[in-house]
C-alpha cells in the first residue's frame, strides 16, 4: 500500500544529491533523483549518471532497471521536469515519452526544467497523454533549486538567447496585432507602467519604445521605420483593448443586503484595471452586508487588497483564447466570487489550490512580467501562503477553489456559515466547532492531535473525536504513521 507522496518526494531529493555530472560536457548537468513506486508500495530509486554518465534518472529506473516489468499504474517522482519530445537527439526517446509508454499513472516533479528544449514541454506531453501530473510541495523546491543553480542559470541563459517558444493556443498574443499602430496605445496606461515600475521615461519616447521592443511587446517595421504593438501590448496598454480582444474585460456585480444590485464593466488597458477595481470595491463592500440577516453577529469587513490581487491574478493567468468569456467579480452579502476563464494550467490543479500548495505558472508570461515589474503581483503578498493566512490575519474563512467547466472560481466566504452553505456534503456534516477546526487544519501544512488540543483548548478526547470524524469524511488525511505514534500528523486532503 502506497504512503503519503511527501515521503517519496523527500526520498527523491536525497537520491538527487548522488547525481554524477558529465565530465566531458561543457554545459552544466542537472542533479536529478527519481523514485518509482509500485501499487503495492515497493519502490526503486535512480539518479542521473548512476550507471553511465549522462543517463537520465527516469531512463535509468524505467529502462535499465525495469525494462521487462509491467509498470502500469506506478507512480514516478522526479526532482526535475522530465525532458520533452524532441529534447534528445534521435534515436533517443525523451523521458516524457518513456513515462507515457510505461503507462505510469501519476508523476510528481520537483521544479520546471527551464532548458528551452524542455520548458514545460515534458509536463504538456504527460498531460496530453492522460498522465496525472503533480508538483512537489513547496518545502522541497529551494533545495532542488540550490543544488541545480548552475544548471538553472545556464538554462535561463539559453532561454534568453534562443527565445524558444513552443506553439500554444495563445501565441497570437505574442504576435503583431493586425490593424494597430503605436497610436493604439494609451499614454495614460504607458505612464502608469512607467511610474509603478520606477522607470524614468516619457510615454512613446524612442528609448522607451525600444525597451518595450526588447520585452517583445512591440515589433519594429524596417520598411516604415515604425513600432507596431503585439497582442500583449494592446491588452496591457491599449486605448481600446476590446476592439481586438472582446473578452478582455472585468464584469463586476454587487448584490446588496437589501436585495438591490449594481453592476460595472471595466474595459480599459489591463494596467489600469486594478486601481479601478479597488475604487469600486471600497464603495460597494461596506454596503453589501445584509444587516437583517447578520444582525446577531459581526460580519467582518472584507480586505479590499485580497480581492484586488485575486482579480490581478485572474488578469495575468486567465485563458485569453476563450472567446467571449470575461473575468467576473461578484460580491454577495455572504461571499465574494472571482471567476477567471480557463482551467488551471497544469501542473496546477484545483486540489493543489485548495491545499494552498499550488505554485505559480502563467499562460501569459508577458502580462505576468509587466505586473511583476509594477509590483502588482506581490504588493500584498497574495499567493498561496497569504490565502492560507487569511484565517489568522483577517479572521476570515479560507477561500475555496472550484472549476465550473468554463472558469476557475475563487470563492471568498465572509462568514463561517457561508463555508457550510458553499461547502461539500461532507463539510455540511461538521458542527460549528468541527468546522472551525477543519478551517484551521487547512491553514496549516500538518498538525498533530496535540497541536489541535492546544489551538482550541479542548481535551485530547475531543480532539480525537473531531479529527476522527474529519478523517472518516475524507476531509483530512494522515501521514501514514501508526495511529498511536507521536509522529502521526494530519493535513487537508
């Protein structure tokens, strides 16, 4: 029987450290460890160069150690993204293809391989061939990055040199936007970027336009000696982005406590929308509380910066290839919704988002880059850790993530009663005290029964009853230790 995946992540990291660099190769070699786990819980490990210099860890464990064995349904843990089809010289087969051919059911990887020959292509190939892809939890990323710092530095350099981009559905954003010119860009939006990113240029000055060209946001036409915007540039800085991208808007709606509603549409350049959203939220949030329904209790005022940053993340990460689908922001008396068109980008999953272990991958790297330059993506530190800390920092329930078939939805409950109303059937079975306990467990990476008793001031017997009920409802899991072991820990499923 297989254990907690985290145990295999830890083992893969330890095995990784044994890797043997290639002595005859000028470029740095990555350190990679792999763990193959069979359905019965038995396992095998491998590391790069274990039998021969240059042999990949995945190749070693799948092809050299278990070529003759049926690996259907096995798990594979590897500290680096498996190499992609085309990354190896023929007739060599990529590790991603070997994994698919071996019928491995689930793959966990540590960090993305930024080598332009791979660059998310290994993950894409696995997902396209119905392999379940997950990422190591964040505590393992730093040690993998650190031991591979020379390789990652080289890979980033090669990426910059080659600007190798695989063809993906949204490549049109990186291409010149037809029938537009430099006058299609808003001076106000450009100045906003200049100010927030602490640059010292004038909008549309030659030196600034050249910098935007270096960012691949403008192209230069040698015949006409003019700069021409890309799709990303129109989205970020355009006077009328929806002329080219009708879906580029945020539809906001508030449901007031008295039953009335109000609506607003934000159509401007993406760099202008966050401040507009913030101003709108400051007006509608206080008035949206249903005083009659919640008069017997205190309804917390919701932190505007959390919603603002959730909208920024939607602007940066949404799928702009979904025609007609707009970002939606809805404020209800008991909850707030942010809907972002498209599924999470693999390896991010709804499960990882709800466990607050998801890492940052963006479909729209240019948009994310500009938002980072403007400090939009980090100004309130609203990432997984900040979402996880909402209970402690703001005295509010944790957000809930869903995919509704079109949108990735972030639900911010405003009360603990809203969590029960929105939650699954299992959540609805919890008492108020148990639900408070479950919310707390979700906000932690792992807890012990003793931690639970200390946090809530309950007896060990009460803690055991609460934890047992959550476990039976499949809301939490254990680390596989014996129930009587002091090392037993609980975490959200």
